[in-house]
């Protein structure tokens, strides 16, 4: 049985799919300069760097099917210069689904379970 780690969430202009695939975990670790466990703990506990959040969203978009250029443009337009309270919940949701899996839940479903 495989666990679904895909998240569909509104970001910027419309709903997008996000997923940190096993193949993307090493890249996320490289760009955030930390292991996946440390990264998850930091974001879940609110003790994070801006790049942790931004790279989680960017790579989540790529894992969800966006091409890398499109993912970078979306992050530049809708995450880099936005208030943290708009982008942090999405990054946490992306990593929460990676950590715990989901049953095709959206970020609203995850919020209801918290």
C-alpha cells in the first residue's frame, strides 16, 4: 500500500498540486542545508528560515507537476514578498502530508484535523 503525499491547495492565482517526492527530498535537504527531519521539526515548531519555507513550496510545486521554471515564477510572484502567515501554513501542509501522508486531503482538511 502506498501512501498518498500529494496536496492540492490554493496558491497565488489558483489551486495547484504540491508533492515532495522521495526523489526531491535530497534536493530539499541540499537547498535548505538540513536533513528532512530537522527541516520538518523547524517548520512545525515555527523555528525556520525563510528559505526553508520558500524551497519547500517551490519543490512541492515541481513534485506536483509544475515545470521548474513555472514553479520559480509562482514562488517569486506569490511567496517571496508575501507575509509569512500567508506562506508558512502552505509549507507546513506540504511537509505534513510528506510526514503523515493523506487520503487526498486539501489543506483545509488538514486544518480541520489540527
